[in-house]
């Protein structure tokens, strides 16, 4: 009796396992569910929604339109959801999308906390996750996995490029105002290393909650520290309010503000009088060359705004994903990944991009300076290019990687 | 330099001053909430949205009509108060006979609608509202430079808070209001128009939120999210002060601002939880709040 019971359990387990195998491996040469589904998971209404949000959905759709809405003869569909900046909500949507909605790839995912959770789900379900919005370097280090590709920027790139430039211009003592979650910590760490390496010194830091209502207290501590530079290890609405409050407290007379992750939407919201002269490290600016201008003007016609590097990144990651599907002749995740990681990426957003074994997409990075109101010729004419940082200097070298996928 | 627990006294005083500025906003907002709850028994979840609306109206006044800060300070609260009357007459009125829960749900929904509308129109990065030129510069208080505008915020909100309190406690109108709360039917029997009193009350509460919004506009980014960020703390303030206690909510608002300021010096990570820890402690010891009466 007991034996029969055991056998039944065993049979059950085998059946389940077989089912799992079956659901994971679509036969090569085919499109699962006869449709390629791109899922844009982003902050639709919170403090980061101007960086990605609805704009990311539009960007993904632009990539689909470039493909004529079809790949390998099957339709392409873009769906989207709001993760509300909550890791559990993000992970749940990802699980649902993969399990029941037949989503082939997840795009964007602003907010590092959410992206780390979604990355785990992608790895567990063996589906592709192309991160444009989140910045934490943990995605390609401790928490790296074969299915997650970090596409646009990370805190190492923006922190190092800005940190180095500021120290070289004399800002050698630093105080950090840091958002208290994965991304902020990561940004502060990476920038601190760059500052110290360039001969600067970090004299202190203060943590603030995400979406803090008032920054005056942190700025007062930064002022008291006597540091020459106040590094803002935060993003979006938090950075905007830090800069605004700093102006009221007369910080700029004695100290320099350094934004370690600044988006064009932030500059646009604050205006040039408050932001002029600031250094900005970015993977994208609309006015770089003919390709970026063409894409950005088309985007602006649809949304009324110029794309942030995240939105441009979502467009590019969707486009390159579809190219990889076409080249692989299937949407089987492993086959597409193999294709993607072997490709050289070239489009309006990226020139000669390569995906490394740790999942980091590397490409040249840019250091900009915010124009003065007199230099600017229009509402979006905000940056002047200071230098182009080659890929191998902008991103963390593989030799320092803490990702187990990297063979040393 | 004298120190307290390893923190220089000067830094401490500076943080306390900033705490007072934040406390003023808490006080102004919780005062409005308290009035509305005390008189109408409605928990107004749309209060944060009305605060945000006040700030956005100030921005619109400047951007579309070229009306400066002082006009905004007058007109925006009046417009928000008018909006309050519409909400009260058009919607809330129908819910008085029902469980207070319905009022809560309705106002919560209203808050979502208002924020959604402004988000749809302007996005979340917010709109810049320049500080009026009269407030450029800072006062040297010896221990810190206080931007003149923040000094003005403290003076203005303290005046408004205690003015409103005096109005309710010491004037004929205030007496009518308080009587109408205790026993609306009896007061109506004396020939006083109770429904109008109720509308006025809601309008005043809403107007106070709008005023706080205009005061906040130059010092933070005018954004659809600015109300949500603040309102949760304000609710905690009202609960700690005692639901419906007007003086209680003013004093608690100021006090909690100070405590929050101190927390930012000693352990800034806890600054947004400390209010709720205090709330839990107060509820354990005095369920009606510090200044509230058991009903």
C-alpha cells in the first residue's frame, strides 16, 4: 500500500518535471504562441515615470514598427505594466507574464530593487530580461545570470565618468547624499572608488528614503561637512528636489553639486539657470549625430518630449532583440540569447555595442556639461559634449567582476 | 564647540529649525484635516491632492495669467476652497447618512483622479516655480543660514494656524460651527443654516490645504506626487494629536517636525518611520491621541 503511494508521488513528480521541461523548450525554428510578445515593465506613475514610463512603451512600439509589426511572419505585440516601484509587484507581474501571458522578453524595469527581483524570475523561468532603466551594478556582479542583460548604463559608468571629471576639475573632497536602497548604495560605492582612485577624498555621507519630501536637512549636513563637492547618489524626483533645495540654501556659492545619475528629463524640469555647468554622464543624447536626431525627432513627434537614455535604450533593446529573433529563426530564449551575445549592436542608440559574458552591454559613454541659458538654442538644447569615454574605460573591467559567469 | 551626544550644538539647532519649517506644513495640513473631521466626521483622503492642486494653481496663475506669488497666495486657496464646495455639495453631501467609510473611499478616489489628471497633463518631474524675488537671500541666525523664504513660511503658517484656531474657539461663527457639530438638528431649529455651515467648513479645510500648497510651491518642485508624499505623515500627525482636536493637530504637527529634524541628525534612515513609531506608542497609551477626547 505504502509502496503504491510512493510510486504515485514519484509519477506525479516526473509528470510535473516533464511538463516544466516541455513548457520551457519551444521547438527550434518556431515562434512560441505564434506571437512575439515584448513586455515593458516600468514605473508608470511614480517618481521615475518621466524617465521611462509611457515613453518606454512608445519607444518599444517604434522598434516594432520599424520591423513592420512582424518577425519571421508572426506578429509582434507590446504589452506594458506598472510595477509601482515595488519589488514584489514587479516580480509578480514578471512571473505572470512568463507563465500565462507568453511574454518573450521583459524590457526597461526602472528601479534597481525591482530589476533585481525581476532578474531572479527571468533566470528561474529561463526567459530574457533586457534592463534599460535600472542602474545597480549588482545586476552584472553578485546577482548576474545568463538571462539578464544590462543594456544602457550602470552606476559604475555614470559614477566613474562623472566622479573622475569632477575631481580633475578640482573637486577633491566629497560628501554624498544617497538614496537608501540598492541603487543609491551602488552609486555611492562606485563613485567613491573613482573619486579615491583619481586622488580625491570622501569625507562623509547621509542616507535619505526614496522619494523624500524634504532635502534641506541633508543639505545642511553636506554644508557642515565642508566638502567641496556634494555628490547626489539618487535619481529622478529626488535629484530634482536636491538641486532645487541646494539653490535655496546657497550651496552653489561654496560647493559644487555633482549629479551622479542625471536624465535629460531632470534638466528639462529644473531649467538651465539651476543646472548650468553641471557634468552629466550619459549613454545617449538626442543631438549627437544624424541617427540620434532622426530617432529622437520621431519620438518627440509622438510624445512631445525628447527621449531619455532609458527610453532610447528600450527602443534599441527591443530592436536588437527582434533582430536576434530574426537571425536565430526562433524566439527560443537560449537560441536568441546566443545570437544576441554574438552580435555587434548598431542602431540609433548604440554604435558597436557588445554584450559581455557577465551580461553587461558595453559601448562608448559620453560626458556632457549642461549649457548656460545663453548657449541654449531651444528647450531641449541642454548639453554640450565634453568627451567620449571609450567602452573599456566607462564600464567596470571584467577582471574586477564578481559575477560567477565570468571565467577568469 | 559645545556638543550634544557627539553632534555639534550648531548643527542640532540648524536641524531643529528645518524641522520647524516642515512642522509648519504638517500643522497647516493637519489643521484642515482636523477641522473637516471634527465638524463633518469625514476622513478627507483628498487632502494631499488639494494641497497639490493649490501648488499647481499657483503655477498655472504665473504661467498662464502672469499673476505672481502674492496673487497666487490669495487666489489659489480661494479656488481650491471653491473646488471644496463643489466636492462637498456635489458628492460628499450624499454620504452623510452612511458609514464614514464611504466618505473615506470617495475622497481617496478623488485624490487618485486629481493626481491622475495633473500627472497626465504635466508628468511627474514637476514644474519649476521660482521663488518671489522679495525672498532672495538668507537670514544669518548665527547657527545657520535660513533662506528668507523658509522664514516667511514659518511666520505665515503659524499666523494662519493660530488665527484659524482663534476663529473657531472665540468667535460667534466658531461657536455656531462647534454647536452644529454637537447637535446639528437643534442648531438648525434655532434658524441657523447648518448645511451652509458644513459647506463653509469643508471649504475652509480645503482652502487651508491649497494655501499650504502655494507656500510649498517655491521651495519644492510642483509635482502631482507632492501631496502623496506628505499626506501619510499628516494623517499620522492627526492621529497622534487626536482626531478632531484643532489645537492638538497644530501642536503635534510642529512637535513632530522637530522630532523628525532631530532624527535626521542622529539616524537619517529612520526619519520617515519615526513618526509612525510615535503614532504606535501614542495609540498604545492614549488611544484617543494626545489631545483627543474619548467619544
